[in-house]
C-alpha cells in the first residue's frame, strides 16, 4: 500500500459515493488507475464494503446506550444468536476482563430501553449507560507507517 492508496482510503471514508472521476481529479490519477486501486484494496480485504451512515436522531432512535453484560448465564453461541436478531442492538463485542460483552444500542425512549434491558437480563448481569455526547462518532482510520504515524 502506497501513499496514493492511503489518500484514496481517506477520500472514500469522507464520502463513499464520490465518483471515480472526482477521485481521479483529487488523486491526480486516471480513472482506470483509481478503479484498479479500489479493486485491489477490495480484493485485499482492506475495503470491506460501502455503506451509508444513518442519523439515529432523524429516524427517532436518538437514545444511544452502552451496555455491559457480565456473568454470562448461557453459552456465547446461544447469546450471540439471540441478540443477532435484536434490531435495537447496533454493535456487540465480546471482550476480555470483568465484562463479557460490550453492546451499543439505540432506542427511541426510556420505555424501549427498559424493554431492551429486560430482554438482556436473562443472559447475565446488565449495566447500562446512556450516551449524552459522542465527540468522536465516526473517525476515519488509515494505516500507520512503521514509526506509528499515518502514512502521508
């Protein structure tokens, strides 16, 4: 991966819908070169996909929760299969330490939060925090150079 690949990744994370012609102008490369680089980054698994970021507030789900689940009472396989279908859960991470899972969820109101917690309680001990502000909500991520700084 060279500096142009890194710049391409940065541009795509700013706007994944940016046209090849615009990427070509910004990178000073031909359109076929940009397309080839994108294909190579996809084939290497660096670009996993393209998606839209949805405003939780705009769709009425602006109460974001961070939930810690510990003392798991069922197998991880059973728990993960159960929560996979829960549309209130945005992310779930199995972690090390005193907590078994960290869960990010979004609900419309306190009543929905209570229902979500009620659904999780049979699986373990639940501790919930309401997010009041996300100063870093969607950070772009780029590869680091050997000395620990982003590639330029």
